[in-house]
C-alpha cells in the first residue's frame, strides 16, 4: 500500500472515529450548546492539520491554492471547500 493511500485511509478513519466516538460516549447525556459545537468541529480540526503545513511553504502554487481555499472557506460549507481546494491545488501545481 502506498504511503499516500495509507495517509488517506488513516485520515478517513480518524474523521470517522471522532464522529462515532462522540456518539458512543455521549449518546445518553444532554450536551450544552458549546459542547455540541466542539463535537461538530472535530472533523474540521483534522482537516486543518492537513492544510496547516502549507502555510510555511515557499511554493507559489501551494500558497495561491491556500489563498483560494481560505476565500472559499469564507463563503461555502466544508464539502465545496474541499473540492475547490483539491482542484485549485492540482491545477496550480500543474500550471506553475
């Protein structure tokens, strides 16, 4: 199994486990609004750990793709942002 595929599988598993763990551990409890917000943000935090290293890159393609991703994140929900980010990164790396 390639390292890239292994990374994708582990990220997917981590995201899934954060969702299912919250449900299994807290299903019989009444949660405050703040706790609910934290539980809903956990998968996004995993995604940020993937994106954050690109803040320190010197690659113009990656920096431009990061800017596009940040702008998309201000306007759209998570799924469109991920799609826009992946497409922008691929195109810019190919072109630059």
